C-alpha cells in the first residue's frame, strides 16, 4: 500500500445520488401504498360478494340500484329478446367471446329497463357471424341474480359504443350506460343484474368480484417496497468512498 493511503472507506454520499435515490424511494413507497390500498378494496369487494349470496332480496317495484352491490335480488319483468347487446373483449378460461346483455322491461319500476348479463358465449370465429341469442321466454319472468356494474376497461383499450343503426344484437366494447340508453331508446338502471348460474335463459356464468385477487395486489405492494429498500442499500454502497490520500512531510 502506498504511504499515506488508507484502505478504510468513508460514507460520503453525493448530492446527485442522494436526490435520485430519494426520488426513487418515494416513488416505490407510493406505488406500494397504492397497491396495498387496491388490495384492501378488492378484499372488501370479495367480502361484499360473499355476503351478497346469503339471501335473495325481492325488489318488487324498487329499482335494482337501491340494493347493495353484489346483493342477490329477485326481479320480475319481460325479457326483450329483439334488443340485445354483446359485450366484446370478454374472455373465459383463456377463450375469446362476448357477454350477453338483455334488457328486462319492468313496467312498475322507477327505471323502465334493467340490463341482465346472461353470461359468456364463445366467439364464433367470424365478426360477420354473431352468436344465436334467441330466447324461448315469453311474457313475464322472475329472475334472480347479483347486483353488478358494467365491466370497466381498466388499463385495456378498445372502447367502442354500439352502432346507432343496423341490425341487432349490437356489439360494443366497454360502453357506459348513456351510450346504451341512446341506442336502446329506454332509460336503464345504473346497475345490471348478473344472472344466477342456476337460472334459465343464460350461458356460462362464473361470477367473481372484478379485478385481481387481493393477495396479488398485496404481493405487488411488497415488491415495490422491496425495490425501495434495495434502492437505499445500493445508494449506501455507492456512497462509500476511499478517503483522499494524506500528504506526509
């Protein structure tokens, strides 16, 4: 070792590395908190979903929006088989397909129509050939299902309102209620009915709370916080420097 040079390193962080490290740590911590909050929200939704199956609430003439989200309810009305929507970009077990929305006309309810999600149907292989959505029901029917909402795109793209002209059923991708009301020509309840799996008139129905499972969000949160810790460790290692050589007479 050269005279006057010490092998011991000292902690001497630079301003540049410190600012970059602080910015990254703050970002990773914030992302972790966000994912943890999403996990708590998903857990609460899963709890509401489970509790909603305890009993069937008969709505009578009340609007479905008066019931809690995911509550099982019973409603009466007439299914409008001539004006149906196909929700595009819906998958089941990795297969592409549609979800079928059929209006239930409720003459005595405050909102005259309720969209019933009758479940998932597979893609036919051609956009020009849509699934057969014919109904054998005629007259008044009594249906049970869960109170739900229209699917939201999340990070997905491809929103497409239904065409205002042309034949039915109409294909649409992540629409909102006002868009469907304009095409249907009826006021719609802001909530939909997820038809019970045991009910007739339906297709594949394996309803689950929307979004990722809560544990997935919690694991993402831990990963982001791990990145924050790793950033601090890397910053501390990069901030250790050899001291400058000392001059000797």
